[in-house]
């Protein structure tokens, strides 16, 4: 019996491999491979019908770039075994409904496309496909459903028409006739087959739980004039451009291994008919710049582009350089979130090519106003390059004229070092502290030195005297400690860990935590990465709170940095940590609840049951509490950020208007995009709070410019 | 014990990164790999005698998924002009940072 099962598993694995790999490199033609495979499958249908149909169903969804290969295979099978064809069609319809119910819209769309192509193989009746399309269009006509739902159903039909349109339209041009003649010989084999009617299908109704695909922007980088020679690039709005883009972008979604993906892209079957290097680059950038999130993991794009350059060193680096040049020229008009992805990709890419670039051609940017888009872009790129390299290297690599744009050397700016004048208060304390740190003094000894600084006292309501936040104390201690730990992140982290209790004590209010953050920025003002990682550490070790960091970012002290990239790296880092905590707690809570209900359903009886039940009861309660606390903390953070934005931007607008100047300054344009970015990058979280936001922040009193940003965000789901 | 070791490897979020330049700093490694996710800690491999970096490090992520992406998308690319290589590690134990230099 065991032998039989393992034989069966082996055959099933072999079938899967045969089916999934058909159409890959082979010495014989695809047609003969498919006929051969259909013969093999026909023989196995009697014993393995369900498995075979299941594999075909998976291929239809997971290997969409081979859609025509599998529809042809199904066509061949259908001529040999009519009931198998019928079962497969039923299976696909059922699968499509399930996907729709589970908000997997894209997968359901792939099935529509597969069914559409099945009319070409005489598996599905033309008229029943029309009925299916009709039901989709009916669904898009329903009243009281969001636009995004209607969009989906219309798009699903439209994007299937390239497969079924010719057959559906009766006007076949002479070109099409020629093409059909060639295919006819092969297809004539299928033409006598009996066809199936699609089972009746009604899309599942709209409910509040439905989450539809977010509206997408069609991304076009190149046009025909950008391409010097070879086959012409199809126009931006042509079906050909759409189809090639569609195939290439699906390869990006399916092949997550960078080497496989690069090989599939350059091996694209129709490559000789298109300037495919250009189309590959366009598709990779389209995925990277997709909003709100990149279509793939962000780092995947950099990695894939490196692989593509390695695979086709004679072509791809040039096309990529041309694309980069075009993006740079348009950087002024680029969405800020996309620009940041561009900066991260470009600096990462450069670090793999010794930072070599035709820098001289960009020298014009050094003559522009420093707040212009191009110099800002270059400066941010160099900030990132510095982190992946070192200062001297950049100075040596870049033309001299770039000097003003190269970040300063990332060394600490220590306040307590002026040996000459001794004018700095608390300088002796700092020296004593450093000696004590070096002598590995205890926490008490260090605190004793620190207490030589008199602190401002304040009386609270009860008349008791308590120590107020003491900026000088915080400054001397934190600067001296971090100055001594400057050698590396590890040194800094271990210094922070060693004095964790003292840091907690010094930063016992939000006000004192903000002092601490100021001190850190002053010390490391030329080392943005250091500021980012220290703050990350301080949040994780609960020395500073998330609201303290946010309020520090919006404070007067940080006004000079407000539009710089690293500030937003910190802010989005704070939100990401918060979001992850909420997600983690939610998952734990669901797991525990799930386990509990399993136990209740299970056969556990008597005492054992009672004990485990009460244990999980309190566990659930505790988790529920932490989850709700984290959730309200998260909501609070978003409210603080949005409120601070509204105050800041409204003040700016009002003050410009009173002076009679335009409020649309470079600062404003960057800052309002930062507001927009909060919605873009955290759309899933913020969309939960729209009710509160409309009541508290984005009401009819709010400035129109800010309201617009909010309404654009809402329309993503409307 | 082989199975114990295998088990730890399967659950690990730690990578061994090799072929680093002796001059590559923790900061550079942090910047490159944090493209895949938040990093918990980096332990630089040190020369047993001189206590200077000697071309490898241990890199621990908070999440295993992120370490997997680091292997897929960073390992085999360049840092400081050298092609660096990553592999799963069963987890850092004190003493393992000292290499032969």
C-alpha cells in the first residue's frame, strides 16, 4: 500500500513537472511538444484526472505569460476527452468566484483572460463568453457600489479583449487573415471539437469587506524617438505596447529570484519584434515607481537591474543610463515618494559600479539655486552614496565642482572640547564624565558627577519640590557618552545599553526626551545615518517615545532639516515600527483565539481542559488589552502628525498671503508632498481612521490645498 | 548534534556575510542590508590577535523573512567593490567573532 502511494506521488510530481515546464527551451517545436504532452495526459486522464486538471488550473493562474500555451494544451485535451474539458471550465469558474470572494482580484482577472483565450481553442462557446462579459458589465452598473469595483469589472473585460476581440469582431483585416492562415493549419485539428457553454456566473455582491485593486497609473518612459535603431517601439496607447508590458510585468511578479527573472526577461519569446531592452527597463521602473507601494520588494529592482546589466553588458547598461538621464531631467516634476525610490536605487546601483557616472554631464546642477530639484536630488543621492562608501572616496570620484553638494565628513561635532577658552559651562563635568567612562565607573559614580550640575527646580501643585527637566544635564551626559562611543554603531549601542537606567531617568518626560534628541542631532549633525540608528535604538529600548520623536521633528530646532530625506526616514521608521507592533499583536491574538476554539471543539476533557481553558482565557484578555492599547497609540501618532502638518502648512499659507507673496515656494511644495506621503505610505492604516480624520482635522474649515490632498487619498478606495 | 543544528538553521534570522573588505565598516553593512529590513545587530569578525576587522560578520535581522531577502537580493552583489557572500548561520555565539585574520 505504501509503495502504491509513493508511486502515485511520483507520477503526480512527474505530471506536474511536464505540464509546468512545457514551452521551455527545447529542440523541437512548441506545437509538437504540446501534441506530445496532450497524448501523455490523455493516457493518464483515467487515473489522474483531478490532479491533471488541478495543475492546469494552477498554471492558468501562476504562469500567465504562457497563457496561450496552456489554452492550446487544454484545447488538444478537450478534443480527446470532452468531459475533462467541461470539468476544467467548471473548476476555473468556481476558482474565479472564490478569488473574488477573497479579494484576489488580479488572479480572478487572469482566469477571465484564460477563459477568453479558450474560445480560440474551441473549448468555450463564443456566445457564453459574451454572457460572462455581460455579467461583468452588469456588475459594474450596479448602484451604490464603489467606483473601484466597477473599474475592476470593466478592466477585466477590456484586458481580455486582446485574446478574444478578433474572434468576436467580424471584421478581420487582411493582415489578420494572413496570420490566421498560418495558425489555421495547426488549429484545424481543434476545429471539429465540441464546445462548452460557460456555467452561469454572477459576480459576488459588494460588501464592506471588499478591498478592490487601487487605481493604477500607466507608466511610459520611452517613446519611439528615444530609440535610435532596430524594431520600432509601439505607440504608448497601442494594444501591442500593453500586451508586451503585461507579459514582462507578470514575469517580474512570478520570478522572484533575480537570476531567473533576468533570464526570463531577456529570453522573452517575442523579443525580436520589439525594442525589448527599452521595454524591460520601462517595466522595471514602472514596478519600482508604482504607488502606493512598489509592485515588488523595493530592493528587488536594484538587484534585478544589476543582474540584467551583467547578463547583457553590451545593451542594458546603456539603456539604463539613458533612462536615468531622462528621469533626472524630469526630477522636478517627479512625485516625491517615487523620487526617493529613485535616489535609493541610483545610489545603490552606483555603489556596485565604483560610483562611476558621467558626472560632468550633470555639472549644470551645481549652478542652480540649492533648493532646486536637481541639486537637492544630487545631494540626497550623495548622502546615500556616503553611507555605502566613505567621504574621501566621494571627494576623489566626483568632479571638483560638485564639492558644495557633497555631504560634510561624518564626524561628531562635540560641544565640550574647547580646550583654549574654557568658556563652555560644564566642560569640566564633561571631562570628568569621560574619565569615569574610561575607568569603567559604576552608574552611581557617574550620576554623582552629573549631579554637580544644579538643576532647575519647580514646584508642583501639592507644593512639593521636584526636579524639572534639565537640558544641560542631558546635554553633557548624552554628548559625552556618545562622543566616546563614536567609533562604531556597536560602541554607541553598548554605551546606550550600559547606561539605560540613567537615560530613562534623565528622559522621564516628553520634554526631556526632546532635549535628548536635540543633543544627539547637534553631536551627529554631519552623520545622518548615525542619527537614524540611534533614534531607532532609543525607541526600541523605550528611552524615547514615538510621540516625542514626532514632536521633535516638527519643532523649531528641526526646521532647517524639515525637507531633508533623513528626517522622513526617521518618521516613517517610527510609523513602521508602530504598524508592525499592531500587526504582530493582532496575529498573536488571532492565534490564541484560534487555539482556544480548537481546544473547545477538541476532545480534551475534565480537569486538564478546565486548567488550559482558564489559562488561555486570561491570555486572550491580556493580549486583547495590549492590542487595543497599541492600536490607540498608533491612531494617536497619525493624528499628531497630521495635526502638526495642518498647523505648519496653514501658518505658511496665511503668512505668505498676508505678505502678498505666493505660498507655493519650494519649501511648501516639498512639505505638502511630505503630507501626501503619509497617506501614500501608510494608506492601509490611515484608511481605518477616515471618520475621525473628517471630524477632527479635514473638515470644511481646513485650507482647500490641504483638503485636496486628503480627498485624493480618499478617492483611492471610493 | 546534526538535527539540532539543522533546526536552529531553519529558524534562524542570522546570516554569515563573507568576503568583506577589511576596511568595510559596520555602518556600510548596516546601510546596505537594512534595504531588506530592520537589523537587530551586526557582529564584526575580528582578527584574533590584532582585534581588527578581518573580512566577515554576523548579521541578525528581527525577522527571518528579511534575512531571506538579503540572501536573495544582496548576497552576490558588491560592497566596497567586493562581491560579498551570505549564508544562513545558526546564530551568533560569543567567541565566534574571532577569525584567523
